[in-house]
């Protein structure tokens, strides 16, 4: 089995997925990873719809394709002013995204994550800024699923563009009142090499010591004395 | 090192944490796990403040203590009508929560996760229901951190109650305009046995096949044909 840090440090967004079926026991291990995730009050206010029927995937693909091209248009415009390295990385991402948008329906399974805010203690709902706290009881499960995919040799990517079509997605999949969608994760075997090295900021860019702006230096975190 | 599924299947909310210091290289591995997490567009719109100064932890503990007892009061009342098993589980959780609320200041480090919604594509902001999608670019990192804690023998728990005191927390830690808080994760070595077996719903309660309500049966997920 895969070591935890190896899985985390090689979990890439894999957008080119083969139509090859996923054995039932493999998909079950991926889904079990979601069930293990922590949620507020251990309420588990999420459900996963494993969409495999071609007609349903085709509908999702149609909507995703429209939303993806509306989204990527903005990135294409922004790329012009970018430095070479991030511009090439962005171009690769967009090309892979175009592939996903064209082939979402031939992905063997799309995991549609649903949530119910009535079962969540959303502590940041009245702060006059976008709320995210409800996500603390669903994206832990999404991350577990993606790490499990990595362990199983499956590619996947966390997408949220289909939230823009939530009423249609709810009608298509029969999602009842009170439940909403928060992630759509296509899963399949990678067309290319799949997972591998990541491009991420260093800890010096992401972590502060004690107060904002106080630099964290690797290996020199101040310990309580 | 710890196997991925072993880490996931034994990651508990650990609320009784020792004041013993965490070696710098151990804390660094935990923080590195956050940096590896996927985020929308690979933007990494989160920052982590590793709070270790006693005066800062004492302020956080005071606010957390008030909010915890306001929160747990509701659970104490609800417990009366519960069946025995969930009632005992709830009682254990509340007792551990009381311990955390009383000892948060002696936890060696509190990881305060901050985020900036300007750097997020929040696709569910206009749906007339609580938004969660911004959480997709922060709780992936929080989950990685907690799994890394599990791997390192450290206890931790995802808390969000301090969002109720966000203006005070922002002032205390110097968090600038445009950045907000979404998780406060105390980390330390467990007082008791720490991680271990989980109490979670089965997949039959969490997963549907193709459409809502269509039962998922372990090992019998319909494959695309």
C-alpha cells in the first residue's frame, strides 16, 4: 500500500481519464475513504452519488463543457500578461481541462458530493464575507477520496463548476429539497502518467509564526519554552 | 511510515492534548502536508498561522471556552431524548470538548487556517443557500494536516467555533483585510490513547448509485457496460 506522505506529495489534478471500468472492489475502497473522514459533530452531512449511467454522464458533460469554456476564456485572456513559467503551466492545465470537458461522459464514474446545511454548525454565516465553514464537513471526505484514488492508481480532479448548474443537476439526479451539491469528482485510470511531482509554494510563503507576516523558516519554528 | 488507509481509518478527533513540545522537524512535516494539498486553480488561497506564544494561546483559549460552553449547552439539552448508544458517545465527546476548552492554551501549537475569497472561484455564491465551495481550497489542506498528525502520533481536532470571534482573532493575530479564518486546529501529543477505531455510517447510508435514493450495495456497484 501507499505511504501517506507519498500519496499526498504526488496527488495531482488528473484531467485525462480513460473510459476503462473500475473494478467494484477498487471503487468501494475509494468510497470507504470518504466515510472515514471527520465531519463536524461526526454528523456526516454528506452523500455521494456515484454516477455511472451513460445518459446521466452525458447530461453532466454537456453542462460542464459549457461552464468550462466560459471559465477558461477568462484564463486565456489573463495568460497574455503572465511570466513564461506560470503561463506554460496554465496552458497545460487549460489543455487538460479542455480534454476533461470533452470527455467527462466517458469517465467511468463521476462522484457527485451532496451536503445538507441543516446538519451543519456553520459558524461563519453572519460575518459579512463568503462562508466556507460548511465545507469543513465535506471537503475532508473529498480529499480522502482523492488520496484513495492516488493509492489505487486512479486519476481524479476536484471540480465545482457544475454548482453553476445546481438546479439542473439536482433535477437530473433526483437530489431532494434541503440537499445541495459541492463537488463533482470524475474518477478513472489516467491516459498519461497520472500522478507525480507537484508545483506548490514553499512553507515560507504559506506559514507564519504566531502572527501574520512573521516569517516561518523551515526547521526554525519557535517552540514553546 | 503510516499506510494511507491505516491513517484515514484511525484519524479520530483528539481533544485531550499534552503540553509537551513538538519537535520542529515533526511540525514541519505536518505543515508540509498542507502545502501539498490541491486547491482551485492551484492558487493556494490559504495561509497558516502556527500560534505558539503563550499570551496568544491564552487569548484564543478564553474565547474558545466561552463559545464551547454556549455550543455544548444545546447538545446537553438534546442528549436527553437520545438512544443510549449515541447519548453515551455524545457525553464522551462533550467531556473531551470540555477538556479542550479548559486546556487549549497549554496545547503546544494552534494552527489557525486563513483564506482569501478574492483568490477563489466560488461557484455556489448565488444559489440562495449556504455557500461551501470556498472550503474546497482550504479543508483539503486541513485534512492533509490532520492525516499528517495521525502519521506523526500527534492528536488534533478540526474546530471552527472561533470563527464566531473572527474580528477579535484577526486583531489578535494581525490578519489583514481580505483574509479570514476557517479552521483552528490544536495539535499536541495525546493524553490518552489518541487515534484509533472510528464510529462512522456504512457506505449503504452514504452512497447512492446513479440517482439519489438508489441504494449502493457493497461490492455491487453497477459498472458501465
